[in-house]
C-alpha cells in the first residue's frame, strides 16, 4: 500500500505518518525511496490509535510498540509488560479524573454565583439633591436652574439644567449630558462585547503593566484621607481603575465619573448599578471644558491614562494641552491632590505615525512638565516608571521600535 492510500485509510496526513516513523511507532518497508505499507503496518496503526484513545503519550506508545516487536512469541511476558503500562495509566487517569471532578465542581459553583450576580437588579442611581450645590455654569459661573425634573428617592433622573447666559445640559436616566458629549459607536453598541473584543486584541503583557502601575497609583491614593472628599475621575473608559478602587471611597462625599463618550458612560453606569457597595457616584458625560462642576470644589483629581485617549477622541491639536490643565485647575479645591498615570514616548527613542503628528506634544514628558509648571501644579512624587515597547493602545499611533514610558504622577495645585 502506498503512502497516500495509507493516509486516506486512517484520515491522517503524510507528515503525521513520517513523524510516527521517526518516533519508532511505525516501521514500514522502503523500496526505491518510497514507503510501502503492509497488513502489519495497518495493524500497528490501529494499535497506535487505540493507545492514543487510552491517553498514552507518543513516548509510551513507542515503548509499547517496540516491546511488541521483540516479544511477539512471548505472549505471557508481553502481557505482563503491557499490564504494567495499563495499571500505571489507570492510576494516572483516576488521578486526572479526580482533578477534573474537583475543577468541575468549582466551575459549577462559580457559574451559579455568576448567574445570581447577573440576575441582581439594584436600584437605579440618579443625581442626589445635595449634589446640586456642586453645580454651576462653566461659562459664567452662575447657579444652574433645574427644569422639567423627574424625581425619585430624592434623586433627579430626568431634567434640564439651564443658565441665563444660554448654557444648558440635560439629565437623562441619572446622567448629566452637556453639548460636548460625543457618540463614537454604532447604534447597537454592546459594552460587554466591545470590552471582550478589546481585551482579546490587547497583549497580556500590556494589561499586566497597566494593572501593576495602576495598583501603585491606588496604593498612593490609600495614603490620603478620602473621607468626605469630592473626587473627579476624568475619562472613566472601561471603569478599570474605579472597579478596583471603589471600596476605598465609600466614605467619600461624591465620586464623579466623567467621560466624553455617551455609550461608555451609559454602559459604565449600568454596570456599577449592578454591583455591591458603591460610593455616591455622579455620572457626567462632557468635555472637561464644558463640565458644569463648581470651581474650587474638587478635592482629588484622578486620571488613569485618560488624557491621551481624550485627545484622540477629539482629534485635538497640540495647543489643547494648554487648556487641559487650566480647566482642571479651575475645578480644584484649596487642599487638593492630582493622581495621574501618563504614557509618553521616550525622548530621542520614538516617533508618532504621521497621522498623529498634530498631537505629538501630548506624548513627550517635558511638555507635560512645562504645562504643570505653568499652571502652578507641583509634582510631589513620581512613584513608578516603566518602559515598554509599542504594544496595546498605542499601536498604529506610535511608530514600531519606539520606547513607551508609563509613569505615575502625584501632584498638587498651589493656589496663588
């Protein structure tokens, strides 16, 4: 029998047959540099398939096949030899079965728990009445008027915020939307699938670095008094930082989650409404320049790699960096702290792709430090700095071969 017929008979390819020959499982004759397969080879292949079904390794099958070839007339000795293999394999499989049963039990318990979590429906979150003291018109600084309000449990779920200067914002399903909010995705945006696809595309070493440096920033925040504070997290994204840190802010006065993207902020709100033990969260969908928060009312400002994402959303130009910190400083209270994670290109060791040269200013640390100094923001410490290659979100933005810096900044605005 020729190679092709042999392969067809067992539904395998020629590379597999040659591999079995190299490993000593098959021993066909060779004539004119071509293999010829006999009935013995057919029986050997049937035996190989049987031993594979019994979960023997290739090495173990090779040993069995070798012994059978030298012990064909010594059936009792061969039987004793095979029995040893079988007993050992039986022990291995029973142990494996035990592990599988234990893993299956744990998995089924987790599935039950996850099902119960997914079925939990918490009460929807609106804008509490006592938060209105922190709202004002970002254009003229006057108090905003609330119109057409829908109230439930001392919270506003629907309504309009208006100023006599013409500024307006809407409250929809407990979220404040300003005119600068954007929608980046199609109508049937699915947050869970979007996040799942994102995670599937991003290298694990990128997420590990993000997680490590994020934990470091979280540890820095834990050193500070968080009780009765107003916290603003800028550019919530997937809620990555907040989901890990939220239990540390239960005694805070308000935790404001801000994002410019309406789909992201809606999905984030829906997600956290179905989780246990949250601080008092306020959801605002707005550009930082248009956000209706009272000046000098934010105690802590948190930026978890959001500045770069934000500028990419807006397709900003280099001069926007100047507005960014100016607008943030206006919101900060007397006793304030800024906790930020930034991503830079290492100086002289990286370049942006040509489509992103209009925002290259955001990607160099010296420019950021200049803006901090201009706005009287003093860097107290930079607890963690890590260098990596072009991975994750910066692919397609930064040229391959560049060095990327991830760095944490703990700062304070000095009021003058």
